[in-house]
């Protein structure tokens, strides 16, 4: 997956079957699906892959326990089946994780047990394990830092965990292997119509400033929270189809919540679920549900949200975390589809909506990471019909994603799946590449080289935020690593003088927003 090849393909292709705008979960899923069906596919992302919401999830592949409580059985069933498929198709980047729900009275015990039994039942043959009761002692063995006061027991169940932006990169690689062309830092700035039907777009390579006219039989708007911006650009009106909701996560050191299981509190004061889960040697705590009016590429956690998460965690733990204990905080915007019957974003469903507009634009809203594949399948089928393309069946339910392996490496390189051995070979060939980018974390310069050569990483942020997860794990450490990473990249990419300093300064400015 190399950018120079993608640009050559754009220059040499007079027309595409499908043009997908947006390089997050939905867009990348559509690119894999469309290409694997044999359609000539191009994906354009204005920033980096998964720059937005798709790198800011709770890192869970799950059916959504709270949607069960809302009675949305169909969504939960679909999500649980997709959870099972994803764990089979990308075992190197997704795995099962035990969760414990503590209860404090007999009513909670049977209410949660019934709900989680139904949750397990709906997953069918793709169940991840049996739900079971825990005694008070068993609950505290799984979650030693849980406040023991008033606990009478707990329920253990299983869900999936993943690395969201690493999965996004694997989807981009898979799409390329299936014949698609995917490229980042390409912004769509104009739609070209003929008889009120969209025939082409103009798009600019933001790295070079060069503009291209790109023709396609059908265009899919899969830009998440920015979907209305593209919709308005294409249709010339101000219709709103997205209700954005912000969720934040705090990351703290493992000492504050030891154990290998996650904590799930089914209902917080705002009606959401509270999670505290192990992730890359840290603990990830969240989330909130805050309606927002402003859609930003770098949303920032509000003080009220930070206080909310701290207060709720400290309510259930026997340790107490303060703002100074947080090593990284990040916020993401959920692209909830407008629901006129429901005003609270906390209880809005995560269903997706696909609309084919009179101009031919296929507009996708809603959805979530777990159901990205099925959402993409519906979208591509509708797009193919809209464009009059030959009917071809979806095959992605059993398509292994790039990196798939059943024998993962036993080091931190396991996240690369089958590519881990290639990265190790680079370190053997040049031992200097085995040097760590930061002394406290395992990431090496061999990985940075791999990201430049095979994962279309172009900036220090690409490497430190989304190819590695250092910014999200420890923002201070990411700032300390920025200069060395930028220097390595400047040399490898043959960048002009001043590029290294610009990248370092730009990244540190960004990273400060991830610190409290």
C-alpha cells in the first residue's frame, strides 16, 4: 500500500465504478466490500485513515448491552454476529475479553443475569463464552480494585476488544489487495453534475496541491460526522442528517485498576454504560454522551465530562484517581443518525441509514465499528443498484483481513499479525532499527520504517497516534518521542530542511490537548 502507486492509478483511470469519500470504518469497509466483488473502487480520505471517530472508540467489539435494555433486539443480534465474524477474520487485532458486572442487591442480580443470558443467547454459535454468576469473593478476585462495600456478587460475561485504528489500516491494506485504490490526504472540493446527476468530483492532493477530476458511476458519502458537509456540498442545501454526540475516555496507569477483566457498570447518571478496561498495559475508562453543536477534527474533552468519568470511576473503585493521574484523554464524536422521536443522544440507537439521493449520491449515516462490515455490505449493494452495475454477491463475512494469522507473535508485534515476521527481519538486517522510539514503550524504528513503506504513514501524527497508539496511551511519552520519530521520517522520506522541526512542533501542539 504505497501512495505513489495510488496517485498513478488515479491519473491513469478515466472512470471508476465506485468512488468512496471517507477513510474511517464505514468507508474502508465499503472499499473492501466493493473491491472484493470486483468493482473498480477508489477511496479518498481528506486526512489520515481513521483520523476522526474511527480511532477514538472504546476499543470494544460488542453487541451493545444498553441497546438490549432499550429493546433493540435486532441491532444487538446483528452486532453480536458481526462481533463473532470480526474476531474470526482479524484475530491478530481482535480478541475476547472477560467483563464483570458487580451487583449490589438481589433485584440487580437477576435483572442483569437475565439480560446477559439473552445477550449470550443472541450470539448463537458465535458466542465467546458462558455467562456465569460470581460470588463476592470471585468478583473481587477478577477486579481486585473494586470497592467491596455493599457488593453481594457479580456476573461475568465475554465481549470483544480491538485496536480501532490498527484495524482501519488493515482494512485499507485488504482493500488494496482486493484491487481497490485507497489514498489519504486527498480532499473532495467540488461535485460535477450533468442533468442533475453527479458524474465526477474534483479532488486535491493536500500534500502537493495538485487537483484531479475523477469520474465515477456512483459516489458513496461515508464521512461520518462530516457527512452533512459533503451532502450539502453535493446537493446545495443545508439539510442535517447527523446528530453528533461526544464521548470521552481517560487513560490511567494499570496500578489503579489491576486484573485482566474489564468492569462494566450498566447505567450511569446520564444513561450510558461505564467501562474500565485493560488496554496496552493501561486502563481505559469511559465514556460520556454529550450532545455537541460544533463538529471538529480534534474534539476536546469538556471539564464536566472529565469530572463525570472521574467521579463515576472513583465511586466504584477502592483507589481514587485525580486529574493529575490521567496520562491521556481523548474525545470522539458519534455520527448518530437524526431521530426526531428521540431527543437524548444517550438513548439514540446506533442503527445506520443509507439514502440514495436524486443526484445519485449514496449517503450513509449512523452505525458503529462492530457493524462496519454489514453496514458496508448494505451500502455497496444499494450503490451498485443505483449505478446499474452488475449484481455481485458480498463475500466479506468470511474474508480474512490483512495480517490474519492463527499463530501471532508473542511480543507487542502480535498486532501486525503475519507482518510481524517481516518487521523482525528488518531488525535482523539492520540492528539500529531495533532501537525503541521511547525507552518506556516497546515501539521500534523498524515499525516506523514499516509504516512508511507499507501503511501510508506520512506524518509524525500518523505514526504516533494511529499506527502506534502512543498518543492515546501516554501523551507525554508521545511528545518526548516526537523529535526522534520526525528525524527518522525526514531522512527516510527525503524531506526538505525544516520538515522535521515543523512535524515535531505540530505534533507537540496537538499532543498537549491530550493532557490534563
